[in-house]
C-alpha cells in the first residue's frame, strides 16, 4: 500500500529513512502534499525565469516570490493548508508572468515565437480548491524527482540547499540587500532539477555552487543587520522577566523585532526574545530600546513547555514553529512566512493587535534570571584578534572547537552538551545557532581574559564563524584545514544543510555532523563526501575529542 506521504528533508526523518505517516515536524500528509506541489510549481517558475534571464530579461516580483516559495517549504514554517493553497495560486501567477516575459523577450530579440517548454512543471496548472491541490501534490512527491537513487540524492541535496539559501535571501532582501547573481543561480539550478538527462556530477557541482552563493547571501544578511542595528558587540543578556506587560518574539527576523520595539515604546510593555532571536540582544541598535528586556526560554523545540509560562503576547516571525499548546493559542500570532491553522496571521508591519493583546493580559512577574554573554560576531572578535593569536602562539589556547548548529527534540543531542563540558580548559569553543542552547548557560570561564565560550550568533552568522576561521588562517599563514580547529556540528533543517554546502564549497574537511547523517544522502554519495571531504558522523564525545586532539 502506498504511504500517505514521504518526507526526509530534516534530521527527524522517521527511523532514519523518512516520515511516511505523519511528519515528526508536525506536518500532516495534506500539508506535505501541498508543500511538494510548491516545489513543482517553483520549478515551473524557474524554467521560464531562467529562460528569460538567458535573453537578458528579469522581473523583481518573480524573483522575490521565488524566495517566498522556497522559504514556505522549509521545515517548521507553514502548516496551514489554506494559506499554502493561496500561495500555490500565486505561484501559478508568477509562472505565467515569467512565461510571458520569456516569450515576449524572445520575440523582441529573435523574432518569431519562442520555443515551447515541454517540461511538466512548465505546463503545470493548479487544481481548483485545496483538496484538489492536495491530490495534485501527491503526484509530485520527492520520489518522483528521479528514478536513480544517487541522482535523486544529489537533487535533494541541491533543492534543500536552495530552501535554506532562499530563507537567508528572504531576510536579506527584506533589508534591501540583494545580489542578482543569487536569483540567477536559484532559477538556473532549480530549472536544472527538471532535466532528466542531467548527471550526478552536474548536480554535485550545482550543490557546491549553491554553497558559494549561500556564502554571498549570508554576507548580505550580515551586512544588512550590521548597517541597520550596528555590528554585534559582547553584551550580557538577562534570562529572567521584568514586572509588567510582555511580548515575546520567536524566530529569526531582526527588522520585525525592531518594529515591535518601536511601536510598543512608552506603553509599559517589555519585549523579550525567544529561540533563535537570542542573538538580537547583541546588537546595539536594538539594545538602545529601554524596554528590550532580554531573553525568555531556550531553543525552539521547548516552546510548548516554556511558552505556557509566558503570560504575555507571543509572535512567531520565521521557521521553528511547532504545534502550539492550547494554553497560549489565544495570545499567539504569526508573521511573515509562518502560518498555523486558526492562529491570527499578521500582514505588513502593523503590530497593533500584538500590542493590544499584551496590554490586555496579566503582568509578568519581576523575576531576574541568569545573565549570559552574546555578540561575538567576527567584528567583535577581530578587535581582540591580536590577543587571541598571541594566546595560541604562547600555548595558552591549544585548540578551537566550533560546536553549534540546529537544536532538535530527537534523542542523542545531549552529546553536544557533554562534548562542550569535556572540551579541555585550554581550548576555546565557538558556537552559533540554536544548538548553543544545549550548553550556553554553563560556566566555561576564560583564558587570559578571552571567554572560553564565544556565541557568534544565529545560524546565518556562520558567515562570522567563517570570517574568524579565515582570519586565523591568515594570521598563522596556513590553510583553514591546517588550523587547530575542529568543527562538530548539529543539524536539523535546510538552513544548516546549506551552511554545510558552504563549508564544502570552501574545501573545509574533517567536519563531524550529528546526531545522525541526512537520510537523503545515499550510500554512494556519502562515500563521495567521505573520500573527498572526510565528512563523517559523530560517535561519542570522548572518542571525538581524542580524534580532534590527536590522542
């Protein structure tokens, strides 16, 4: 009997194979089918947009919608069938717009009618009604992308990379930070996934090129944040609450957080971050608001345990939403690409409903909490680079460990806590993304005034970690692979996946990935990664530390 769905794009893939009854992320077969159809629709957009670009024509609305569509498909973003159905109808409109652009440009430049595109995605027309779209989506699941399991694996690697990069590019574009090369690559590479004659080698090369363009995307996003909110600086963040009304913002979007801070200023409301919004506390341009009170809770997967205790208003602005607990659905809002059935979705930048809700709710208690340090982006680290380099040369710092990435609910992630605890005291730990929540409340001390735990920031701030590694390599006149640096990364979804592609694009070897390796990487493709990049899974903290330290 055919399965109800099949999805293996995140680390929680059931049995290490794939979710075929219900997604461990929370999506049901109906949502899964609609999201599969989104990829099919975006392939159609890409075919025409790429064809138009080859003729020198482009359209900003089509480009921006591509980012919307890719972001919608990321794990733990959109669970609302009606919302996805509306987006699919717009996807068709964008496909037809790109088609017209392609055909008109061809006529203008070459005369006559443009060659007709015959790929199924180019001919796609959405069914009428949500249920009909669900039925249509069931015909376009990932197992239909290719019959060869190894080529299918490389197509998945590429598409999931595009999803992660699309999310980063969406955030960058929000601040006016764009590079036309990113759009060109997205259209060209996604169009290539419809080519049944394309080879495994071609998809491997496109995946590495995806890593290249993602590095540029993360650079744009970092620049947008730094220009709007000043570069991150080391700052202490309080993990308790202030007495008074409250709003907690969960997700990744800093401009949206600032809008809430602006609109709630002077109204007796304290604003807190949650989950991957924690690094927002390291930006001077955001900390200037006196009612920005600090951080509440830990990582995304703990929200249903933690948010019932937050009696103020709650907003999710990007991925990492999970099925909300009934105890807080009456004060929960979504924004941006995030949607959940029955939860009010905010359009635009008017946050009056959130502010009014916060004012109507009980006060939070005056309950000061632990303080932790954030804000060690590359610019902050560069300011003390001389001290760091001297500490290495003098033998005070023996090694750097990059321990970070996505957190998640599946068993096995305590490995990263134990690993961080066991890192020798003459070593420095760099961390980023929500994986840091496994150990960022522990006390690691310092080495000659250098904190042993340096929180680089959000998942996209892997850009800063890369800049730090390159700067160290320059200081020691060696390659990054020759540095006393070990990368032991946790992953969950597609943004972590595309960061890995960036590291591979840069030729970085010896990365250890966990808790498990991706289910979509076939044995032959994994063998290629092992042979060429020494990429492997984690084992035990003790064994991996012995290997890293050459013992």
